[in-house]
């Protein structure tokens, strides 16, 4: 498995794992998948959705720093029990949003869901 990032409007917004480039593109291009709906539902610091549903979403392999951030988040999720290895949760399905979360009092803030392929907003 490799770590990839989804890029919207030139900004890396999400780190996720896939077996290869084709699978990474397939995950992002899945019209009915949770990845796209989460990108539309989650807001950045400006209160706007990460993705407007129209902009192109590019995919590339993560930089070493982006992979390290994904790995650190995944490891913390295991320690916190958000990824339960005893229940056979797949740690490679952990996603990390590479954004700053809006303040909790932000009018447009949306909390990230804790589910496979949709787990953490930073």
C-alpha cells in the first residue's frame, strides 16, 4: 500500500492509502463513494466545503512529510481505539484531512465522521 493525496484547487486536502495509482484514482473518482461526499460535507477554515462538487480532484503519491502525517495520525488512532485491530479494522483505511479545522464555534464547521475511508479532520 502507498499513501496518496487528493488535491483540490492546487491544495492537498486528504491523505489516504491505496494499492497503486489506479486504485487511488478509482477511490477518488467513485461518484457514489464516501470520499467525495465527505469532501463536500467537510469545511475548511474559511467555512467553505473542501470540494464544491465541480472542481477537478487530482491524485498523486504523498510526499514523505504527508505520509509521515498520515502514519502519525493512524498510529494515534490505534492507541486511542478508533482503529480496533482486535476487531480486524484495517488501518490502511484511515484517512487524514490535511487541513486545519474551523474553530468549534464556527458557524459552518462540520465534524468529520469516524468510519472507514472517512475518519479524521485536522
